[in-house]
């Protein structure tokens, strides 16, 4: 009985979590303009999406491109900055280290709206013209702490003498960083990159406040504007379904790889 | 083993924050020598090694390689290689690539790298392990790879930072023998850091004993063992009985209430000294005419090769004796010591001498605390003075807050009938105390001084 209740609870939870996604996915296979009306099975929305025969398809595609570009660039820069910062924080001691770790955590807890508004005010104050660059800079600013947070544990696990050992064997500080430190920190850097990338992908508030007036749209701002313009463009349904599937596959691949690596380690 | 110096340390000092780690270190290493830096943890031995390797720069003094100052040369350009305490192998590389790391950086041709890696693997008996992941190796194997990785670069000096500390006893003994053989075959200079005195005695040509940032003694293992220069060295190396004594005249010393022949000269007459007698150098005899003193056996423990016995002498001192024969507890035995086996050392100090300041006629400021003293006619407040306090006149209290000063037991030495403690005060000053009470290292104590025990004189009165 106890087991049955536990199982039921889990299933109710799963349904609640995944019902909206399933709903979108199911209704991506019908032509109805209004979400929720089933007008028979059709793949027409998918066709429209890929052939561009839809209303405002050009701006949708450019929004997807912008989203990916901003996410890639800001996540990469965050990864580099965050790794360097983590190495610096790691080599501090005592009070300074705790203080900096604390300061690093604040932007992650801070509500996006506040981050967005304050960045907006900052750019205005600095007379910084808002557009791609301001959005990318903003995304770097909230992505970097995630990289710091995922690289720090790797530094803690690392043998502290490894860097010195590389110098001792004749590596210049730069070579020691490239050939020894980075390979050790790579798993942390990659997970930091993925975190920063996904945070950037689904950001709305910060982008909304810092994109300026040049008409820059990312996927999230595009959907927001589109929904306000009188209903969601039906082709967004197949698009969202596809994005969900891609993320799902990515997650599966990462998990399977990790499990396999774990197994290899245990077998040694 | 005369030869030219390969490394010279001249007046080297190093501090971290306010803490002085190394204080005026002077040391040289000869080409091809096996030198061990030996001392308890925190004595500065690893710092010394890191200065030589170039990971740290000295605050003062110079480090010479073949007579040339190398202060400005970064570690990756110094012709030394280090074997680290926790191996520090690169986990993302296999055994071969770990060892070839240095050679690849030097752009050595790959067939040459191959040859040298194989040769060095053979030397550390790790042939056929090239492809292995370093994480899958045992501690001993990782240590071999670490040694191979350092040796393959053919360094002028091999620096070893407690390389065997993480291995179990049996493995450690085997590796000691192998290291010694490698040193003989290669002819490279080894500088070795350890806190294990037995390891130091086994391996070294020269031992440098360090404590609290200072070199205590430099010498061959036999010198260090047989002729320690002070009670710290005597206590740290091997087992010993360290006793207060008086040098009566040349070749005549008194301790534990008896007079003995010895071989030391030049101390003067009736001078207080420290005497060291190794436990294996006190002999039992059945002939009354040979006996120098008698004692009662207090305890007797079998230690494998020998028995370790504690005896109470007829004059109330406790001695440790090691002998192949056991004597029953409670029995009275006759003992003698050969003149050769008595090591006499100058006492570093005979009482606490502390500089301070008068507060008023009956109060004095010493070591950052204010003590009452007997009225000092002629001395006014603010005057600089020197106070002398006998070792046995310092009161130690169980609770730090009960004393005028708070301190910590830093080092202790059993002197046969009492303990000689070194107390570290809050301000980092030392105070030496003789006491019959039992304290442990690290105990927190309060310090008090009775007014009649503080002997005060003006600072500039010679």
C-alpha cells in the first residue's frame, strides 16, 4: 500500500511536470490556429516551419539565430573568465576566499528582473549603445558565476602540486596551464559552459531590458511579442517540440557518457 | 667526499606574514652528495627545498648554483627536478606520457624520448607499465613513476620532498634501498627532505638537522647520532637520556649525583652542561669494582631485538637502558658508562633572560605582561631592564586565564628527574621551565612569576 502511494505520487508529479510539454507536442501535429482545437492529424506546421511558408518566418529564424549566437559567445567568454576567476579565488586564503565566493553567489540568487533593470540603468548611465554587445555582455555577467561554481570543486580535488610539477619539468607557466591545468579542469569548464549556455538560452528578463531599440529579438522576446500580437503563431508549436527533443537527446547523451565513464573507472 | 659545491645557501631567510619560517640559513651541498634536511614538521625543511626548486623566493640571502646566483631564474629553467610528497603525477596522462612530459617540452626527438623513457622505467622496475593509467597504480608504483619522471630529464640535482611518507613501512624500507642504489649508480646530487630520523640515518651522506627555521647541526649520520650538539638534536635523533650535569674539569663530568670520566675538554671548571647518554651505552655489570652506580629496575619491555628498561638510580634519577638481556623488575643492578659514550654539550642557557621595562618601583613589564617585583630602589618607571628567572621558578597554571601571561607547551624534554619545557607565549616569545609536573605538548598554560624570583638589573649594566 505504501509502495502504491509512493508510486502514485511520483506519477502525479511527472504528469504535472510534463503535461504542458506533451500538450504542445500533441498539438504541433494539427493545423488549427487556436491552441487546443484538434482539427485532425497533419504535419503541415512542420512543413511550414522548414520551408519558411509561414507568417513572419524570416524574423523567427533570425530570432533563433540571435539566441544561439548570443548563447554561444556569452557562454564561451563566461567559461574563460570564470575559469580564470576560479583559479584566482582558489589561490586566495581564509577571509578573502570566503568573501569572494559569497560575492560570486549573489548574481545567481538575484532575481533576473533586477539584474536586467540594473544593467539597463548601467548602460544608460555609461551612454553605452544597446544592442547585440550589451546583451552579450549582460549574459556574460550572469553566466560567469556558474562557471566559477562548477570549476572550483575541480580545483579543490586537484593535487595542489600538479602545477608546480609541470613547472619543475620545464613547462613555462603558459604551457603548464594549457597542458596540465586545463585538462584537469575541463569537466568543470564544460559543465560550466553548458550551464551558462542554457541560462542564456532561456533568459528573457535580462535580454528584454538590455536589447535596446534596434529591434533585436531572441526566441524568448520574439515569442513574448508574438503572443501579445494576437495569439501564438501556430508554427511555434513544432519549433518548441523540436527544441525540447534536442535538449532531451543532449541530456541523455551526457548522462549515458557519464555512466559509462563511471563504469570504466570502477572496472580499473 | 671532498668536492666542489653545487649549491650554496648564504644567509637565507624567509617569512610568511609575520611568521619567520627560515632564519639565516647557511648551507652547502657538494656535487654527488646525498643530503637530507631533517626536522619536525614546521621546521622549515620543505620551505628550504622549495626555495632551491624556485617555487619560492628568499626574502634575504642568496642561493648559488655552481657559484652563480640563481634567484632570478624561474623554476622551469632550473636544472633540478622534484619528486613531490604526493607524487603529483598528471592524472590525464598515462605512465609513458607522464615520464615523457619534460622531454617533449624540450623537443627531444621521439625515438630518443622512447629510449630514455624505457631506460628509466627499467631503472625503477616498471617495464611494461607504459600504457597504464596512473590512477590505476598503487602508491609505491606511482612513486616509482614520479621518480622516473624526474630522473629522465637528467637533472643536476634531484629534490625529494618526503617521497616515502605516504607508503607503508615495508614498502618504505624497500624504496629506501632502491633510492640509495639509484644515487650510487647515477652520481646525481640528491637533496632529500624527511621528518623520519631513521630514514635520514639510513640514506644520507650528510644530515642537516633543522628546528624552528634554524639549522641545529650539520654532519654525517654517525656524527649526528654520536655527537649531537644540543639537547634538541639528541632528543630528535634516536632515543636518549638527556641530563643536567656539571663539567668539573677537563675529562671529568658529574651528573645523576655521580662523577664520571669523559673525553670532553675545554668547557672550563664547574660549568653547567647538558649530558647525553644513549640507552644502549649504559652497561650492566656483575663486578662491584666496575660499577659506577646502582639502580632499581622499574619496568622492562621486550622490543624484538632488545629489552627496553627504565631504572631508578640510587640518586633518584630515571634512565632508559636498552640491553639484550632482561633484568627482573624490582631487582637492584650495577651499571657503568664508558667515557667515550658520554656526550657533553654546552648548555644553551642556564636561566631565562628577558628584556623588559620598569612600570614603577615595584612593577615590571616582561613579555607583554605586568608582574609585581620586589622594590627596586634607584630604578624608575620606563627604565629598560634585564630580568633573570630561574627555570624552576616559573609557575605554570592549568588555566590560561589564571596567569598573568598565557602560553602553550611547545617542546618538552625529560631530564631524568624533571621535565624541561619550552613555553611559547602569546606574543611568540620563549620561556623555559623546569617542572616535576607532567604536561603534554600543545597544553595551554597560564604563566605566573613570584615577585621574589624576578632578579632585575639595569639593561646597560653589562
